[in-house]
């Protein structure tokens, strides 16, 4: 799906998003995001052997984890103005995103109306699932389970 992706669920206008574009205060991350979404950069990476790409990805992930230890939570979270802007731009009632790994349902005032922001959790400690029906949206945790390989990695198919 393109990001963001508008749709309608049970008569509500909803916007699905990864959520990382909303973290505008983290300028270093936004620069990396722009680079990795550049088609030329992607072609260059895809031209490398798989083993090299895996090594690069592991190195980048390790750097990211180290960097995140020193950043304040407010820098790594969504910027409220960016949230309001995307809700207004798409005219939606509900924004559903991940990336920040702080699950919850939040009221957001945008365009003089109250909208909702639903945030999914990560898959490291516990996942989360959104259930949607005619009564509205519900966000529930999913307990982490060990994979069949015994690595303790959450199985995204659960």
C-alpha cells in the first residue's frame, strides 16, 4: 500500500500510515528516510549481493539502536503538528499508524473537530491488534510468543 493510504471502514474515514513521516523532530532519521526511499539508492543497494545487504542492514540497525538510547522520547515520537496536518490534509476521522511503538488511542483536535489517532505497538515485547466493527475501534495487546525455532522472536503470522 502507498503510505499514507486512505480508506473507509464502517462509515469512518481512516488513514493508514507507517508513522515515521510524522516524527519530524528527528531530523537525522528523516534524512535517512529520504535516502532509503530514493529509487537510485534502492537500485544501488539491490545491486549488491544479498549477504552484503544483510550485513549493511544489521549494521544500520545496531547504529539505530545505539542512537535511540541517547534520544529523548519526544524526539522519537510523532510531532503533534505533523499529526494534525496529515489528518487535515486527508480529512480523516481516524489515523492508524505504528513506528513509535507506543500503543494507544489518542484524541486529536484537528480542523476544530475531535479525531482519533490509533498507535500500534511493536513486535519485540508485545504486539497489538486493531479490531474494527460497527461499534468502533479497539486496540488490544498480543502477548509475545517464542518462535518454533526457539529464538524467542515473535511470529508475525500469529
